[in-house]
C-alpha cells in the first residue's frame, strides 16, 4: 500500500466512477461529512484528495479560541469516555466509611475518621493506606487487593471487598495483620 494514499470508502469511489460514465447528472453524495459532487467527472485521486482535505483529525489540545471547532478525541479511537459511575460507599469495621465516590473507574480515597485508603480504580485493583493518624511512636502500613461486584448490574447496589494486610509498629515492636473488609455500594446521581 502506498503511504501517500488514504483509505476512501468504496461508496465515494463508486459514486465518482458512476458519475464519469453516467449520461445524466446524479445528486451529490455525502462522504465523511464532505459533499462530493458526483455529477462532475472527477478522477478517483481527486475524490481522495477532497476527502482528505475535508476530514479533520481529532485532538486533545485545549481549544485555542472560541472558533476552534476541531473535534476532540476524548479517548481511544475518538470514543467518548464512559459516563462517571458514582456510588455511596458504606461499611468497614474498625474505621467505618460513609461517603460518595464520584467515579469508581478512577483512583479514589475512602476517608475513615482515622485512615485514608486509596483504591486504584475500576472493579478490580489494589489499595493502600495514604493517611494514618499522627501518633508519636506509632506507624501503620497496609495494602492489598480489592474487588467490586454488581450481581444485578452496575445500576443496582453492589459490594466492595478488600483483602490484604498491614503492619503496625510501636517503637521496636511490630505486629502484622491480615483480613478483609466489606462495603455496600449504592448508585447515586453523577457528581463532580
């Protein structure tokens, strides 16, 4: 394949070929948002050049000014990102949580009174302590894996379960612990 040629839908090439051979003019055909005058005899290379000139590639750059009409890519292949999935998260035993998470697809922090636990985002991932109480001589480290399950679909309540371990250190003494926590997740309207 030549690098200098763009792929053109077959309908554009067929419309141009039919127009060249047709004794009566045909109505204009629309290809990739650009009107191609099928009634004039245009060689296929002209159709390719016209389509290439009229197509705008998407960009993720900020808009330069208010007249900037370039399409935004908004994700792989120009696909729009999925709508945020917001949930009220309630549960935990030692340091209970009751808060709204605006989008579980991205990293988020569950804020207990004593600890802040960051989850990596998505329905499966990892977690770790990102905030612990400041008590001289005591320190905490913890982390592990988590899984979110929606048995009846993401628009109905689900469950978040963490499974991992940590170390509590007091002076020269350390204690390792393992365990799991469970949280209920209830869908709420999208938030910021």
